[in-house]
C-alpha cells in the first residue's frame, strides 16, 4: 500500500488529523494507496510555510529561479518511465500516452516557464510634453492557490505551478484526490532539485475540504483552477467577494466541423484521436461532430469502422488505444448518458457497453461510443459527458454548421476541417471558442493564450498571459525637470 504524503515546508508530512482516503487503481478497481485527508489545519501550515519562504523567493534573481525550475524539468525527463507508469496506474490512461504526452509535457511546462521568465518585461510609457516617464513593475502576487483536475494530472498541475513559481510567487497546490500520485512524486523531485522549503506546498485531500480551504484562505491572493464548470462557479462565488484574482479553465463541448473539401484521410485519422484520446477525457476533445451532408453517408461507416478497431485494454499494455475510465462514479455517469440515448431520439452506431478485460474484471472499461443524433438541442449535445462518447450529425450549409457549433453554453475549443481559406477565416471570426484548430487538433505552442469563453472559463493561461496573471502590475510615474 503506497502512502502519499503532503509536501509542506520542504518536508513530506502526514495529515494533521491522521485521516486518510483510499486511492483506487482504475484498471482493476482495487485500492492501492492512501492519500492524506487534509483539512484547514494542513492548508494553514502550508500557507505559513509559503509566507515564510516568500520574501526570499520573490527576491531570488531570475537566473537562480530559472536554474531551479530547469532542474525540475530535467529530473521529470530523467524519471519519465517511472512517472509515466505511475500516471497510467493512477488514472487508467494507456502508458504509451502518459509516456508520449503527459510526462514530457509536464517537463516542458517547467522548462518553458524557466525560460519565459527571463524574457518577461514590464512596459514603459513616456508622457511626451509632460517631462514624465511611466514604467510598470510586475510584482509577484504573494501566496497563490493552484487546483487541478484528474484527467491530465501532472500535465495540468505543472501548467499552473511552473508560471506561478517563475513569477516569484509561493504556492499552495492541490491535485485531484482521484489522481494524486504524480503530484506526490513531484514533491520528491522538488526536494532533489533544491527548491527552497515552503516555495511550493502540495496538500492532498478532498475538493470540498482541502480545495475549499485554499479558496477560502483570506491571505491566498489568487486561485488558478482547472476543473468542472459547476465547481468553477462555486469557487468564483467564494473567491469573488474576497477580491481574489481568478483564472478558471472549465468544461467544454467542442464542435468538430467537417467540410467536404477537407483532406479526408487526415481528417479521419485525427477525428478518431480527437474523439477518444485519453478515453475522451480531455477538455479539448471534439465531442460534437458535424459533417457536411454530401460526405455524411461516406463518413459514417468509415468512422464507425475505425472506432470499432480501437483496442480497449489494460493501460500497461502498449497496444491499448483506450485504457480505463478514471473512477467508478465517472464510469457510471458516462454510462447514464449512453443509456438515456434512446430517450433523446438518438441512435447508438457503435460501442455503448462496459468492457471486461480478462484478469481485471473490476476495472472501469468502456467501449468507444458513437451516437447519431437528430438535433443539436439534445442532452447528448448540450451537456459535457467527458468520456469516450461522441455524437455525429449532418449539416447542409456553413451557416447551419456555425449556428449549431455556437448553440451551447460552452466555448472552449473548435476544430474546422476544410481547404477553403475564406471559410476558415469566416468561421474563425465567428466561432465562439477560445481555441480554434484548422486541419489539426491539439497542436500546442506554449506561448499561445489557452482558455475558453462562455461557461468554459475566465482568463487565459499560457505564455506571458500566465505570467501576467501571476503578477500584479504597479505603475510608477516620474516627472523630471
Ligand atoms: P472538478 O471540478 O470536480 O475538480 C477539479 C479540482 O477541484 C479537483 O482537484 C477537485 O478536488 C477540486 N475541487 C472540487 N470541489 C472544490 C471546491 N469546493 N473548492 C476547491 N476545489 C475543489 O473537475 P474534475 O476533476 O472532475 O475534472 C474534470 C473537469 O475538468 C471537466 O469538466 C473538464 O472539462 C475540466 N477540464 C477543463 C480544462 C480546461 O483547460 N478548460 C482542462 C481539463 C479539464 P477533488 O478531485 O478532490 O474533488
């Protein structure tokens, strides 16, 4: 039984209450570890450690800060195999995906912000004719809270922590209680890399207890949160009256618009991936597929054949395309949408059933599922399912496709498949989404703004946007004679 510890003041510690939560292996449905059930007292201890570390860390020169963050990146890279195995076991995702995407990206997050901070600068404005110059200092906020979800555990955890630390803040962070393992391993890496005690504190526990204590803490100045829209709303209600800075990366129900003039082969390959990568548990997955009428009857069997060929298997097997869903409650939630499909006048074209993997009968496996819907208004198209389930339906015109794409409460990302430049520009201008991919999906450049509009969030992460979020601008105006 692996016992995870909190990382507070540079040390691995048990929860003050002495209470623990079970940690499940989704591939076999069995408990394999214990997680601290941290409460307010642990968050307070983390805050005190951060507050003690802040004066020195915020004054540490950029070269030193950058060197320590680069060292963390190096160590993540060195430990790729063991971190990928831990992520796969904890989350249920195929080990090949963890080794190719999650862990390299966690390392890249630290390396990117280790460099970015050396290039980040304040602005200056000369007030011509008034003998005055303004310059804007970018000061770290102080102690900030970072809260992340279970779908891309180390990847999203480090995406917040790295810019917060690079900008000179000290951090109290909480990973999802469902997938705490790689955050725990990161604590050990930070110790090895020589990150001073208290600069980063990782407190494990339940969202409504540990997470809530971070959000409610009167001295924590900002909250960077990635997770569900309902949780984001709750966090905003708590933090807004305290005038905390908030970055919210929330749910999505992303449209995938496929036009007849696209590169069909590339589109088909990528659409299989954008539908089912990570068991469909990526906020950027294209879960609503709209296909131009003239190619719809060709696309439908081609797509279904490709989906049926995907292998659902144990996450440790290299040839598994899909592993297990993250938890039993999540599997049940996804299944409830599939079971409700007939009530939505929708037709399951393939999948829809639990999968029994020999030797791992209690694991949370589900077939990749394609559902044909008749209207964009149905629940299957309006609510985030966040599993291996996509819907397909035809459209007649570009206007109709655009209307359906936008007719949803979310606005995270959208994908367009076309070779028509005019159409690309028209749709890019009018789609209500923070991120638009054309003839590709999930291609990321860490300098670009990342985030959603509407109920998909507030603010942007990535590049200098993240460094702006984690700093307070302070303008100085000097008049000279
Ligand atoms: P949740 O909103 O349930 O949880 C996210 C994190 O918030 C977890 O660490 C959770 O802890 C914590 N939490 C829960 N309640 C509170 C609270 N009251 N105060 C503070 N923290 C709290 O999301 P999931 O983990 O289920 O993740 C899936 C969701 O994340 C999907 O909706 C997905 O779209 C979204 N997401 C968005 C992304 C984006 O960039 N826009 C990227 C990836 C995912 P615990 O786990 O212990 O409950």
